C-alpha cells in the first residue's frame, strides 16, 4: 500500500486513521501503545512520531510505503 505525503510529514496515528487501518484516532493510538506498529522494521511507540517520505510502516500485516507527492 502506498501513501502520498502532501505535507512535510504526517503523525503516525493520523496516518493509520487516514488509511483506514484504525477505526478512529483512539484505536490508532491503542495499536501504537500495544506495540503493533513498526516503523522501518522497528517497533514505534510514539503516537505522534513524524512520518516522512521514504519510510515504511507495518501494521496488521499491511505494509505502507510513504512517498512524496509527485508533481
């Protein structure tokens, strides 16, 4: 799954919510707290971690590749 980043970054919990991998912001935060989210292969526990282009997020078997928006 690819996500095109329109800003400089997106907070991790917002990314999960926008992509529908979490039902709500609270659900996204719970997934992160329960160490179910990996950032570039490492468990990420910071809910508001700034995700930038080039990073890879993994949650629930889904792999998200974050890319800069192509203009």
